[in-house]
């Protein structure tokens, strides 16, 4: 909270900043990689020395909220690519008021929960806390008690603003990208004002970005098998299964009913659905 408070007061957005925002475990790592590869494609046209082969996407697109108070690891090149899990209304005023662009990824709340349960139990190990059972974690999730706040208000905050300011915020769904990654890589590039030329399309630039950022490729990189980005947390924990619908193997019928009801109650009428 202290770091977030300092961030809110001090962070000065630039009009050409690009913010990759998300609720945790929605596909942030993937979207950061895609955005980095799109924006920097002229600098690293040779795929062999690409930074994504030797750095985890969270190093290349760092979380703004974790940079304070040290304030030391801001990207020095522009446009700056920054990540955040902070809910929309709690962003710094300069992000909201400036012309910087936000790409927001969300994921169906069932898979998000299972991914978060696995991941945060790993984080708890590093803090010497005991693991939460799925029942304990689920109860908290349904009550909105999870890192970065209730998932429904997080998603709705960005979603509603994207309706008002479609040129500022692009909403993406993990499932949609998985289904048609080519389309969404193009859409992200256009939204960020880095559209692919006809020549790039014919030369397979989009396909090479898709391959570079694919789960199979990234999971297998040495940096993502043995590297560390934050506080001892190993990069490998950012890459688990990357499946859609894996939640069915974990949910009891009563859990399914409960979460479905919450989704209905919280999201109905908003236009956001999964
Ligand atoms: P699972 O836990 O369901 O496997 P985040 O990046 O927001 O922390 O989200 C993590 C989820 O995204 C994990 O889901 C992880 O496996 C998946 N993921 C990570 N890298 C990915 C990639 N390159 N492509 C698709 N999914 C990816």
C-alpha cells in the first residue's frame, strides 16, 4: 500500500507511455511479451538476439507499482512499456488524464481463480506462510479478498472506462487471443499505433512474434526455467498450463454454482461476459 500510495502521488505519465494492465493471472506475462515484441520489432529484427529470449517479460515491462520508492528501474527508452495490476480508479491521475494507452487483459473468472490459487500458494511459500486449501482460497475469492481487490470491480473499472474512451483503453480477453492470436496481435499493434505494414505481413513478422511469445517457447527458455524477477519468486511459476477450461478438474458442483451466480450478479448489464 505504501508503494502504491507513493506511485499515485509521484508517477508522471508521458503521452506515449504504454501500460499493460490486468488482474493477476489473466495472461499478463503473455500480453507483456506481445506488446514488447510489437513495439520493439524494428530494434530487434534478428530473432536470435531478441531480449525476450534472455529476459522474462516482467523484467522488460516492469510493474510501475513495484518501482517505488526506489524509482530506479524505469525504462529509459520511449515509448515506455509499463505493467500494472492497480485497479483503474486507483491509477495515478496523470495516467488517467494523459494520452497514454492502456491494454487490459482479462480472463474467465474460473480459470483465473485456479491459476491464482496455484500461483499465490507459491508466493506464500516464499513468505513462509502455509498454503491455502482450494476451499479457503475460493471463499476469499468469492468475497473479493485477493491481491489487487475483487476481480469483478477490477475488470469492470477498466471495462467501463474503455467504453467511454475506446482510444485509450483496449480490452482483451485471454480466451479470444488464444482462439485467434494473429487477429489480436494485429489489433494490439494498430491500437498502439505500431501497425504492421503489408510488407511485414507478407514477410511473416506477425507469425514470428506469435512464435516468440508462445507459451511453449517461453516456458522452455532457460531464463524462464531458472531465473528470478521479484523477491526470490522463480520465473517458472508464471508458466503453468495455459489452458482454457482447466478449472473443471478442480471445481465441485457447488463451487461452480456459487461462482456462476456471483458472475451473473456482478457482471450482468455491463456488457462484459465470459
Ligand atoms: P495457468 O496458471 O492457467 O497456466 P499472468 O501472466 O497474468 O500471471 O497469468 C498467468 C497465466 O498465463 C498462467 O495460466 C500461465 O500459464 C499463462 N501464460 C503464461 N505465459 C503464457 C503465454 N506465453 N501464452 C499463453 N498463456 C501464458
